[in-house]
C-alpha cells in the first residue's frame, strides 16, 4: 500500500476529533486527550509498516463508532 500523505493523516486526525464532539456516553475530554496522545506518540515512528498499522487502526476506530470503548 502506498504511504499516507500528510493531508490524509491530518484528515484522519480531524475526523477522529470531530467524532469526539458527538460523544454522549464517553468522557469527551478523555477521548480527545487519548486521540492527541496517540498521534503524538506515533509521530516519531520510523518503521513504515508500523506507521501504516497505526493509521489503519485509526481508520478502524473511526468507522467502528465505538467512541472510546476499544
């Protein structure tokens, strides 16, 4: 799979933050802090496969609509 562009990564980040605004049963502050922390932690990943795996994990999380349960 082709590497993700910077715009695609930022788009995923923004989409996850937008999803957090709609939470009702999960603490929004915790959710948003977790998203920010994960993106900051993975910002320094050198291995392309590890980076790809984390971005796919973010996409699955976004489409699962579980909002912090996983």
